[in-house]
C-alpha cells in the first residue's frame, strides 16, 4: 500500500489590518495658528464641517501663520479642530491612494516675518462607513435605536471590520464614533514616504 503525502491545506487569505489614525508623539507645542479663524467660522472659535463632511465656501482663503516664537513648525499631518492640516506630500499621498475619501482646502501660508511658507492644506476625511463587524468586535454600544447608536470606547476595545463594507477604501470615518481609520496600505505608504506627525494604533488593540 502506498502512502500519499497529506494534502496541503489551502492558505487562508490574510485579512487586511486596520489602524486608528491619530497624531504621532510630539514633544513641543505647535508654532502655528489660523490667522483669520474668526472670519472663516463666522465668529466661532472652532472650525467644524457643515452638516455633511467637507468644506463650506469660506469667505476668504484660510491664512496659516507659522511662527517659531510660538513653537515647532507643523509636520506633514496635524490636527486642526475637526479637520486635519496636511503638507503637500501628505496631500499627494492621499490623492494618489484614495482620492474619493478626502477633500482639501488650500491655505495661504506665511511665516511670522511675512515671508511665504510652504503650502499647507486643510484636509477632511469625508468617507463615512458603517463597516464595524460588531459581532466580532469587543466594544460597548450605547443608546441603540433603529436609526442610531454610539460606540463607548471607555473600556478595552477591539475593532473588526466587514471587508465587503470597506471595499477598496483605504481611509474612512466610523459611522458611530468620531474616529478615522485606515488600512495597512495607507500606513505602509506613509512610512515609505517619510510622513511626519501621523500616528497609527492597531484597531484590534485600541
């Protein structure tokens, strides 16, 4: 009797890894401000999106002032109220990898002494997905109703995502928590491009 070698098990396709997108570790205060914030917001002190994600038609171009007397220069990726502030190379990376998921608003950027500074852009992640696989995740859900709910992340949380809901997206917002998530491809692209200022937390260990 001839013994045949056992059939090799078919390798399971590796699931995409996802990360919560945030800020990297900074050791000093940011040395920049939006010079015409009150004009952009209509007198409010917080810049937030309209009812839908994206940008309204501002009354004038956002004016970003970079002043070393205030602190460090902005990195490639910075938090600015409910938006992000990004440098040209980060804008280019996002447009190349996932143009449909983001929108940009150009800033007029100057140094404190009046000289023109490198261009920065306000950035918004406009794609919002209800893509969390709640059955496979570890999280608490508050106020569940037929139309809405809120994820409570005050305790240990581990996110799993539905690949069919994420599809080809590389960056998106959660539908039920104000959080931006990206996949491994975007994280790898940032590392390869030497993007500064961005941080990634494994979504399974948040």
